[in-house]
C-alpha cells in the first residue's frame, strides 16, 4: 500500500513539473527595444501601464507578428507623474 501511495505521489509531482515546464516554454523571452530593432507588429495584445513618476521607466508591449508568433518588447517611456506647475 505504501508503494502505491509513493507511486501516486511521484506521478502527480511529475505531471505538475511537466505542466510548469509547458507554461515556461509558452512565455516568450523579453526583447529589449533599440533603434535598430526591426519590428513586425500585426496585433498588439497588451501594453503595461506607465508608472506615475517623473522619470524614464520601462514599459512592455506584448504583440503577435505576421506569422502569429508572440513577442514581449520592453522599451523606455516617460512616466505619467510629471506636472507643468
């Protein structure tokens, strides 16, 4: 009986590890934007919110290219916390 329980626990942990590996593989690597970056944007999926600071901050855009591959692009933007007064 102990062997059966141990076998069941090993099976569940193996399935959980395989599921975690699949999620990790589905997430594309973050690409950092430069002026030389050749962009192929067919569909923007999401854009991260810009921080409320008066400074240059990182932002990310998730998009699909014309072949349907998903990309995450990190770039720099001016924060929303600056005022003219």
